[in-house]
């Protein structure tokens, strides 16, 4: 028997799909839970941005020429 083929999900595809969902189908409690999850994801993204900026600043300081 053949196993089902697993397709690879593209970067950001799930977020795009979530943004297209019909919110009319959700109850208020479910919408509040969704907002909490999205806010947690925003916080996680902001923390990653700060880590990347700090890493870039360290690299720039290490490899830049003294003035």
C-alpha cells in the first residue's frame, strides 16, 4: 500500500491561511483565545527581531574598522 505524500508547507503559508479564515464561525471565547495566541506570537517575533539586531550589532562591532 502506498503511503500518502506529504506536501511541504511554505514559509508563512499557515499564517496566510489563518488570516483568510471566516471569523463568523468562531465563538467569542474562541476569538479571545485566538487573540491571545496571536499576541504571544507577536511577542515571540519581536524577541527574535531583537536577538537578530543584537547579533548584527555585535558582528558590525567586531568587523568594523576603527575610526
